[in-house]
């Protein structure tokens, strides 16, 4: 069973989903892809999503509060990544990007050992279902432009400002 809940953050309401293995989605509720991501979770797990509680949600709320206060720079909550093997490889690089730093999609592709896969890496980042914890907001365009964040460019900017100001 996959349970969902809403979590209030400094940047707006987020939808969280958890399986019995960990958090499988954390996305801003007002994002255009939230409904699609929820539907795909339901299809992947072959179960309806239900609002409810999970032991992971209390930990998630605490860690998000600490993050927005500047008291937490990395997360240690269990995750249940749902995606292709390539997507999981791309997402697993994200927590390695130091807090307060950014890299380009090309640099992320190079870290993956596939320097020619810049577009595929960008596409995989766009399918990241676990925002903030898997910090795709730390990946920017080669020219330094803030590009491609499902939560919106303004939120991406605020997250980067939060991290660089601390």
C-alpha cells in the first residue's frame, strides 16, 4: 500500500508518498506534474494511493523543518526509488552534490561516466519524484541559468539561496 500526506513547508505545500520501504515521492502540490507522478506511482505499485500515516512521514516532516531552518544539509530518510536503472543512477548522484553548490547537467553526466548523455541526464532529473531530498535543484544549465525544476524556477532559486546563505 502507498500512503500519501500533505506537508507544509516554507515554499508551499508538498505531497509525500511512502511505501513500506521509504519515501517514494515528495513533490510540491501545485506542480503541473504532481497528479501524473501520483498516477504513475499507483500504476507502478499496482495499488490505489490512500491518504494516511506512515512512520516515514514524521521523520520527513522533522528533516524538512530542519532543512528549512538551515540545521540539516543532507537527509538520511529511507527512499524507495521508482524508475529505470539509468534514472536511479542519475538520482543517486544528486545527494553527492555538496550543499550550497551547483553543477551543470554536463558535469552530472560526466560524474555518471556518460559525458555524452547530457540530455538523458536532464530528462531523468525531470522525472525525479523526490524533490529537495534528491536535490535536483542543485543542477543548472551550463551557462549558469536556472533551468528545469518541476517546482518552478522561483522555488529553485529560493532553495539555492537558502543553501548558499547558510
